[in-house]
């Protein structure tokens, strides 16, 4: 081959392979059926997206073949069922500019935040059923006033904020079946939706949960249902939660230590110049400072959260125990009154 043709070959080869952006989602683009709303032109995710097991990762590329005369702008629904997804995908709105519906079912989502949903002001449909979501916090749907269909069936919901649904004037279907604090579904019936919301207000406010570093840890124990039989398992649950928190503190510390070790190793392996040495030293110093400040603030916050939860729990345990004692005393008194009556 002549030098010129080699260069052309490299350019052609590279434009096909070297520069192609890896696809995070592979879609089957087609008309598919969705609960309540029926057929929609959608992306049905086919691969197990690695990206969705990494927190905050942005989608780089989405691929797939379209039906005749359709393009990515015609896609209104996105569905990724059973794909091992741990974090809400970030950047969908860049690819699907007309997205109205999102379904991420049978996955491993632990939470849903308003920041996840902020890019979709026109979202009418959200189904996150069969995940591990425990809490729907007030404000989570603040940016999605157009929502008509919401489903969280088969999640692990223990807490629903009192005003979570307040701004959703168009909500006509609400699936909260098979959760911990609520087991109800309403389909295209605003009265039934309102009934569920009212029930959730009463039933979904007593479970214990703790926000730790913005992540929610819930206890699947209802603090109002403590009795002499389950008080032990309740205490065990609190203990487990504390262990989890301690582990999280520990892994945070070791990640910092790892970074410092790495920097030190780097210094050891390479013959560094005096300038490098100085910058390395500065880096280590900065890290140490960061560690000191961050750790202190962070741990203070964790300890405070933990203490608040602990106090709440202990209060409700005390309340329950004194209630039980009172009931016992009432019983004894009733027996005494009866005995006295009999003697008389
Ligand atoms: C939402 O819908 C309105 C009206 O149809 C449109 O003008 C706007 O661009 C949409 N916004 C997004 C983010 O899709
Ligand atoms: C809507 O729900 C209410 C309350 O559950 C029920 O009484 C009513 O029959 C439902 N309406 C329809 C049309 O199904």
C-alpha cells in the first residue's frame, strides 16, 4: 500500500471504530403496550446497562433500529424492565426530547429523588414498580405536575410524605399495591386515587427511617406497633441500622486512606523531581485537611440523625410500655373490684 492509501485506510478505520461512542442503552424501538394508556412508540431496553450500576453516570449513547418512517423524536415512552438498574438513568432527556412515560420495573432502585425527575416537566407516566424504594419524600414530584399515572407496586414503601401528591392535579391512576405500609391500586378513577392518598397519609407516616448522606435507610418496623413480643426484634433492627451506619463511616475513611496510600506509592515508584515532590506533598496535605473537615462535619451530621431517630424510637417504646402497664393495672383493678364485689 502507498503511504497515502495507508493514511486514508487509518482515517476510514478510525472513523468507524476509534471514534464510536459506546452505547449505554440498546433499544428495541416499537409500538408497545403500557398499563392504562395502551400503545406507545417506545424504547424497550434490551441490554443490561452497565451505566445504571454507577451513581451519577451520564448516558453517552443510545442505539437501535427504528420502524419505517419513525425516528428517535417519535419515542414517547421508555421502558427498562429487569435490567439490574440501581440508579435512575441520567441524561435520557438529551436523547428522547418528547419523552412522556418512564417505566423502570423489576430493578434495584433504592430511591427516587426530585432531581432525578427534574428534566421531565412534561412527564405524564411513571412506573417504578418492583424495585427497592422505601420512601416517597415530600417534593419528589414537584417538577412533574403533568403526571397522570404513577405506579410503585411491589416496592418496599414504608413512608409517604404528607404532601407528596399535593401538586398532582391530573393524577387518575395510582398503583401502590403490595408495599409495606400500603397495598392499594386505583385505575382511571380520581375518587379512588384520592381515597388511596388519604389512606397513605394515615398509614405511611409511622415507620422509622433515617436519611444518611442523602440516602434513605428504613426500618421495616412500625414504631406505633411495638409490643412486648416484638420489642426485641425492633431493637435488633435498630442495632442492624447502627451497624450499617458504622460500616459506611468506615468505608468512607478507608477510601480516603486508600487515596493517600496511592499518592504515597506513586511517589515511591516514580523518580519525582523536586517540583513534583512539592505538589505531591501539597496534594497529600489537602487530602488530609479535606479528610479532617469532611469527616468531622459528616460524622457530626450522622450522629445527630442517629440520635434523633434513637430518641424518637425510645420515646415510642416508653409510650407503648407505659400503655401496656396501664392496661395491666386496669386489669388488676378490675379483678380486685370484682373480688371485692364477690366478698360483699
Ligand atoms: C413540554 O411541553 C411544552 C408544550 O408542549 C413544550 O413547549 C416544551 O418544550 C416541553 N418541554 C420539554 C422539556 O420537553
Ligand atoms: C371509583 O372509585 C370509587 C371508590 O373506590 C368507587 O366507589 C367507584 O365505583 C369507582 N368508579 C368507577 C367508575 O369505577
